[in-house]
């Protein structure tokens, strides 16, 4: 009798173990598929929120162009927020000014997110009171002649004293929201050139505007006008502590 019971129990234990194993495998596989399906798709790319910045940064080899990974990661986070809130009208383009770089480096990066292309990489000025070669102090105040960090949405163009110029609307209260009233725009300047950078060790500075070289300004402005995202980055402690756009992601992640 005992022998028959043992013979009956052993197959049941074996079958139960197999069923449990199959159940666990099926559950894990379904969970992975569900996670992948729920990840956002942006510009035709399925993106893992923890890896999207690194993968796209590496795919485009932006490190070789000089753009810091932190600047790019922060730019994408802010871009995502502005797109979700309906601010971004043209989600294909993202522009970044990396003020962690000296003014002698090409620190304006205009990126085509849809096609994963670096469209422009050129010099760009900072405000005369923000620093000499490195921009290290920033302001949102009138007549400060300093650059303002943070996220902007590009507006329309006009012809001013510097020719074709692009209005910039600051999206961060207390950080850059005085941009329009301060007259902070993107324009061309003859003091933004490589010859001057080599001669004196830094390019000319503006009254706070991100001025760019004359020979590319028209192409750049026409490409990024009317509703694209522009991010002016610096590893600045005050900005990091006060930017609500980036802090939103740090508190929800």
C-alpha cells in the first residue's frame, strides 16, 4: 500500500513542479512584454525612460562633438515636459547651448531628433557679465547683461540691428521668464568667430543674448524658429536647485 502511494505522489510532485515553472516563465515574459509596450514612443523610437538619453547620445556620438552627457540628458527631460504640456510645436528639433564648455568651443548643438542627426554645431556667445571665457554666473534681471539658463521655446523672427533675429520665450519662472522683456534673442555677431577666439583666447560677449556666427546664423535661425525647444545648460548649483522643470522629474522618478 505504501509503495503504491509513493508511486502516485512522485509523479504528482513532478507535474506540479513543471506547472509552477511554466507559470513563472509565462508571468515574467508577459510582464516584460507589458513593460515594453507601455514605454513611450517618441519620433518613431521606443524609449526606456532610464536609458533613452544614453542610447540616443551614444548612437549620435555626441560625446565626440563635445556635448556633455548631463546637458543632453537634462535637455531631453525638459523637452519631454514642454512637449507634454503643449509648448513645443516642432518636436523634431532640440537645441542645446552647453555652457560647461569655454566660449572657444563650438557649444551650440542643433539636433534633429527624428532623423538622429546633428544639424549644426557652432560657436555661441554668453553675456558680458556672465564671465570671460567660461560662463559661470547667470541672471534673469533687466540690464544684468548676463545669460539666463534653462528652457526656452523659440518664437518668430524679425530684422533688427543684427539682421535676422529670433525671439526666445523663457519657460522657467524666476530663471529666464524675463527673456522677452530683456530683449534676449538669438542673432548674429561679428565678434563670434574662431579667429578672435584664437587671437585672444575667448570670443566676444553679448548683452545676454546667445549670439552666433554671421556665416551660419540664417540657416540656424530658420531651422529652429517657431516652436522648438532650446536649452541653455550649465552645471550651476542655483539653477539645479530652482528649476521646476527638471525637479519635476527628479521627484517623480
